[in-house]
C-alpha cells in the first residue's frame, strides 16, 4: 500500500514537473499559445524568474546586449518571454513599436511594475492611466507652453550653465555626470518651483532626491533601512517641502489668481487637480527633468570625446554664433535655431546612448498584428535600443555619426523614439534639448576635455556611467 502511494506520489511529482517544464519552456504547451497558436516564438525561461535576470543583465548602452542579440537571432525581432513575473512580448521591431505606442489606451496600456507605483505614488503621471492620465497630461502640455514663453526661460538656463562652468576655472579634473546633474537639477527646480540654486530648500530637495533615485533603481525590498524603504521616506519628505513651497506661494499671491507668471502659478490656479495630484505632478517634473537630461549631456560629451571631427564642427557652429552677437548679450531663441549641427549631435547621442531602453505596456485585449498574436493581459515591451541600433535602419548603426541627421525630418520618424511616442510622448523633450545645447555652447567655447580611463555608459537597464565620466579639462579662455 505504502509502495503504491509512493509510486502515485512520485508520478504526481514527475507529472507536475513535466507540466511545469512544458508550461515554462516549450512554446506549444502554454495554454494560451496552444489555443491561439500564433504568439511569437520564444522561451519562458526558468520557473518564477522566467528570463528576467538575462534580460536585465548589464551591457554598454550603445550595444544591444547579449540577451536581445541572441534572442533576436534565434526567434526574430519579436519574441515571447517571461519577464517581471508575467508572460511578455518583446518587440525590437520599429513597426510594432510604433503600433504599440500609437494604440495606447485602445489596445495597449502603460503598465509599470508595482514597486514603481509604491515609490512614485499612485498619482504619478508615469503610472496613472485613462481619464486621470489625460487630465494630468493636458496640464503638463499647458505648463510646458507657459514655462517656455516666460521671458526669463532661456536666460535662466544659460546663467545656470555659466555658473557651473565658471566653477571649473581652477580645476583640472571633474566628474562630468555630477556636474551635469547639478546643472539639470538647478534648471528644473528653477523652472518648476522658482527656486534658485543657493536657497536652502534646493539643497534639501537635492539631498532627498539622491536618496529617492537610489531607491528607484534598487531591489524593491520594503524593510526598514533598505534603499527602497529610504526612497519611499525621501519621497514623503520631498512632498512636504513641495507642499510648504506651494503654501508659501499661495500666501504671497493672496487672492490674485489672474497673474499666472510661471509653472507654479498655473499649477496652483488649476481646479482640475487635487492637492495630492499637484504635489505628485511637481515630483514627476523634477524626476523626469533631472536624471535623463543630465545623462543626455554626459552622452554628448562622451561621444564627442571620441569624435574629433564632430567636435570640431560643433565648435565652429558655436564660434560663429558667438561671433555674431555682442559680448554682453545672452543666447536667444534665434541663436538656438542656428544650432543645427548641435541638434544632430543631440539626436545622435540619444540614438547611440539609449537613455530609455524600453517602456512597459500591457495588452488590453488579444491583438493581432501582422503574423503575430499578442494575448490579452500579457506584458508588452517595445525596445527602443534595438531599433536605434538596427543596421538595416541606420547605416553604420554602432558608430556615432551626427552628420547622418542632416536634412532628415525626425519628428515623424519611427526608427528614432528616444522620447517614446503616441499619447505618452515625453512632454519635456524640448527642455532637455535646449539645456543640452546651451550647456554645450559654453562648454566647447571654454574648455578642451579628454575622457579619463574608459568609462562607458552601461544599461542596468537604467543607464549610468559607472565612474561618473571623469574628464581632464583645460580652459581655452573664459569668454561668454
Ligand atoms: C533626455 C531627456 C529625456 C528622455 C530621454 C526622456 C524620455 C522619456 C520617455 C521615453 C517617456 C515615455 C515613457 C512611456 O511611454 O512610458 C517619457 C515620459 C515623460 N517624461 Fe521624459 N524624457 C526626458 C526628459 C524629460 C524632461 C526634461 C521632463 C520634464 C520636465 C520629462 C518629463 C516626462 C514626463 C512627465 C513623462 C510622462 C508622460 C506621460 O506619461 O504622458 N522628461 N520621457
């Protein structure tokens, strides 16, 4: 009797393992795939973790990485996998990526992992969907317009750039990532909260922000003292500081709701948002506008350091802009429009540097697209890096060649999506470009630099220069 039960038990165990193996490893045994038969090829990897570890394995951000490389050659540019605890379709195909982004809220929906919600808060624009997202986004677009049309907009950016660059006068070595972060943080805090860099609240927010960022990229373990838990606390403190600033502005303004001078005034005067949503909105803007833009600047400096020709051409463009204005004048919107080659450098740094490797979506229903079927409820990851580095779309795709952007209209370009696309297209793209262009203007006119060691941008998949991009610098002259 005991022997029979033993065999039965063993058979059950073997059967269960067989089933698990089938479900997780073999395409044909997965029930959804069995029914539908059309899901792309691929593998579900190991039980529970699936292929997540392989997918997240760090690689230089100007390469595809081993996981995507091997999967694309084995299964094609669209394949299925099991990532972040969910069956997933990974798309490295420009047409499918475009289709996914354009069909936001119709066939697909933004869907970031739970821990991200915990840390960004439930009202963050990155995590909200449907009507709430539309409401927040409309306000974001109004705020972008208000901020850009403020008379001091360009001047503030330039002054902050000059402030940072002039602090290098006696230095021979800097960590560029840190300097770029100081710059983009000061710019966004000025644009959003109207604070200048030497106000005590700015330093307090910056300190909390650094803790916040560490938690955002850490393992989401919510036990006291863990980076994740500290980040949640830091977010709470930033919210309190922001609330205090908002209250102070309200008091100062009194009953005057007509005079909407800047971002904070417009935000305060809107009736469409709850108090919590307003604070969350400020946090999103700070978060979105800080790390990504500083990375873009670091990418530009990194790639230019390896491309003497491109750097020469960039210098010539900025020398000509400087020569055509009086010494005491500030950069204007017309100067910015003349920075054509600079825009090519920025585009190329975005294409090669891949600051955002992919975005998170899920299928709202079964979606048929060409020969593929994307089952309802599955995670869908459009991978921008794979399209940016696809040599059938970009000649010499692995090389930094800003000239490739001459005469192109990238606004309608499916093969170049550093800022995403569709209804969630990044609202801060123009600000990021102006900041980078203005900083580069003063950098190339005032300093020569050489990258020290061989620091490379790495995709973890969040992108970082592991050594902070150390540069040897040498002043040229200290003119504006
Ligand atoms: C080089 C700099 C930047 C890059 C590469 C970048 C990239 C992106 C990408 C790819 C998305 C789409 C996310 C998705 O579809 O799930 C996005 C959204 C967003 N970005 Fe940026 N961004 C940059 C700068 C900025 C700046 C300067 C701001 C704010 C001032 C900003 C604020 C936002 C916000 C609020 C969203 C959410 C939009 C929505 O869900 O509708 N970003 N960004």
